[in-house]
């Protein structure tokens, strides 16, 4: 689009300068990819298939990456995309995530999942959450039966902050269904850990 605008300006005499500076984001973000559909080597730890894909800090880089790579409809089954703040790994063991948890939204329709993922990414990189410092990142998971989005946060025990984040996320996604929040500590102990908060 910018090159088209430049061409138009140049063909009209070039009197107007075009701002070619990239639009920097408030912070850097990293896309990660995890393909759990590939067979794991015996004894491989969880997260061994997790790969850092790209770190970006401009609006232009985000749209280029999103448009060409990081859309849920491009994912194979049993794979995940993650968008986390640069320096935070999407693992429970990461010091920023260790005491946290996640809000989860289930989707049974691929086109809805793509829209929810895009809206969440834009809300995160656009710093739309009042408690942005409390958010680690988001994961989209494509599965055979149902897909899901999970918004990871830092301090699970702070119920007021978590409820505020959950309410804002529902507003971003434009959904009315109840969503739930689970603690990472609970999930480590039990595969089907009970949710602690609902909004």
C-alpha cells in the first residue's frame, strides 16, 4: 500500500513527502510455533517441539507476519501459535508465567477462531488492556474436536486483576459466553484442573 502511495505521489510531481518510518510498538513481541502432531522422541520433555519463530516491534512487521504465516487456518491439526512478550517463553516454567494462569475460550468454528485470534493480537500489541503488564501472551490451539485460545497472565492469585482482564478480553472478542480462568499450578498437578474464576 505504501509503495502504491509513493508511486502516486511521485507521478503527481512529488511535492508531498511520504512518512516511510515504521510504526513502532510499545514493546517487542515474539511469535512461537509448536507442532505437537509430530511424533516425539521417547523421553522428550514437554515443549521440546516449541520453536521461537520471529520477534517484531513494528506494526508493519506484525501485519506482514500475520498475513503470510501466523493465522490459525494455516496450522496443521494439534499445532499451536503463541504470541508472547519478547523475553517470555510460553512455558509454565518461565519465571514470568510460573505464578500465573490462563483465561480460555473454546471455538468450534475455524472462521470464528481466526477472527478471535486476530482481535486478541491487535488488542495485545495495541496495549488495549489496562493491566497490560500482567499479560504474558496468548496461545491459539488447533485441535480435531475443538479449538481454543488461552490468554496467559502473570499473577493468578490476584483475582481482581484477573477478572478485569477476563472482562476486557470478552469485550475485545465480542462474546457473551462465560469464559474460565485456571491456575498453572493446578494444571501442573491435574490434567483436567478445575477453573478458579469465571466471567
